């Protein structure tokens, strides 16, 4: 999908460049001054090499610098050309039949078409699996296994109602939403508060705790999932409850939150904190009214990563949620 977006943006840009050049050329040819000019030679302008064009008008003799293309034959010295220019803006000019301008417009248009074709190919490439899944979803099991690429003989629309009921969709979605929203809110708030303390408090103890938290990110969840299940499910009796899933999800993501937000906070000058405190702002108001709004960009980035990870999680939920009423969507779609 990212490739599709890049191709579309590139095609739009190429077509815009071609149409803008053509519109400017058409405007000069219809509303600009038309004169016969002589190519007096080459000179250096602020835009690089340029042709010196001399022509006569009622106001006297004039000399203009017309940009020279980097490649191509161009114009010969002493050649007479038809020049269109804007008297109010002498930077805008066009020599009739300039192959460099016409070639650039054609090149932009061709590149736009090529990118548009690539975007269509990418669209087909990405949409084909989705279309195939949609077609097979309204087939019988026999039709799907015998020929997954054929159209259904009789659309089985009841498959959706059957799947909706079998997986307890609303209940599992509610559980997923509760876990995801709870973890995101806690990670966003507690992570920002801890990161602010780590960023602003310069002390060896704080730095040591921070680096220990970073080191804990290197340990895979599989290394300590069994002790977690024994403690929270067996000894504390928190099996089939959303609380341990939210609590452990918070612990798995809080270190990443502190690491990410701390780096952003280091770019915010401490003078802002000092000025707010001098003006009588309390530490609580300083953090929630001044610092937190400034963290919006990094918080959005953080929440995207955390929400995707928590929503799609299967392993953690499967360790604690065993009953049908407590399972999440990834567990029901397995």
C-alpha cells in the first residue's frame, strides 16, 4: 500500500508539472508580447548558462537572458527566433518551438502515465488477495477447497452470520477494545511522566534505573512468561481476567514509551520549565498544561505502535484468558 501511495503522489506531481508548464506557455503565447529576437550569443546569468536575445520594440532595444538547456542542440548564434515574454515579469519568457520546454512537458506527462500505470498494478497486486478472500467467504467448504479461484455457484451469505455467532464477535471485540484502550492510556500517561522525570532529573540513581529499564527490553517475553502465569494465574488467582493482561501489557510497553518520549523531551529547552515555575505555575500544571501538549507528536507515534501490538497480541491473551467470554478477537480468529 505504501508503494501505491508513492506512485500516486509521483503521478500527481508529474502531471502537475506538465500542466503548469503548458499553462504558463499558453498564457505567454496568448497574453504576452510577441517579438522577433536575434540570438546574440551565450552568457552567464544567475540561473546558469543563457542565450542573449536582442530585439527592438517601440521603447528601444532590449536584451534578455533566455535559459539554455543542459542538453540538446539549442539555438545557433545569429539565429532569429520568435520570443514571447511578459513585460511585467521579464523572467517569464518562451521561445516558440523550444525543444527543451516541449520535451520537458512531454517527459513529465510520460512519467505521470508510467507512475499511474504502476499505481494501478500495485492496486491490483494488493487488492487481489482481499478480493479472493471476499469471494471465497461466500462459498461452501467444498467449493473453496476444490477451486478457490472460481466464482461461487450460489453465494452463501449466511457464512457471515454463522462466523459472527461462532466467534462471539461483539464480546471478543469488547475485550480487545478494553485491553487496547487501557494499555494505551496507561502507557501514554505513565510513560510520559516517567520520561519527564528521567529527562529533567540528573542523578546517578535515575540514570541507572533508566538504563536497567532499557536492558529489560532485550529480554524476550517467552523467557519469563511461565513465571508470570504461575504468579498471577496460579498463586494470585487472576486467571480469566483482563487485569493481568492489561497489567503485563503495560509492563511490556512502558520501557519503550519512556525511551521514546525521553528522546523527544531532551529537545525541549529546560528554560520553558523554569519560566513557567517563575510565573507561579505548579509542577502539576507545568506537566499537564505545558509539557503534555508539546508531546502530542511523539505520543501519537507511540500510540500507533502500542495499539497495533496490543490489538494483534495472541500469546499473552492465550496465557490468561481461557473461557469463551474473555477471549479477544485474535484468539477467536485463530
